[in-house]
């Protein structure tokens, strides 16, 4: 799981090279629903934090979805700062 997270997060630096740090929180919700895995990614960038939180059936799916959303937000942030 850790390798999957690191691999996905490292790709984000190609879209925005000023990421200071990244924190990933994984949580299993206490529910009977299939969508009970929650992932939250917090990216610390100069002047702001980008927070993405998703709930899915698997952690891998959550991580992939969060990283895709974070990628879009980083691209948008980069365009606004240029």
C-alpha cells in the first residue's frame, strides 16, 4: 500500500514542483456499506494547502481518485500563479 501511495504522489511533482510535503490518511468507516474506505490527501504548497478526501470501496481506488483530483487542482493552481 505504501509503495502505491508513494508512486502516485511522486507523479504529482511533474505537475507542480513546489509541493513541500504530503500527508495521507486512510480510514475504514464503521458502516455496512461497500464504500467504507476513506482516503484524505493533504498537500502543503507555498501559501496554501490542497485537501482532497474521497470514500470508495477500496483504498487503491480512493488513492487513485484523490491523486487525480489533486492533479487537476495543482494544474489549476500553477496556471493561476503564472
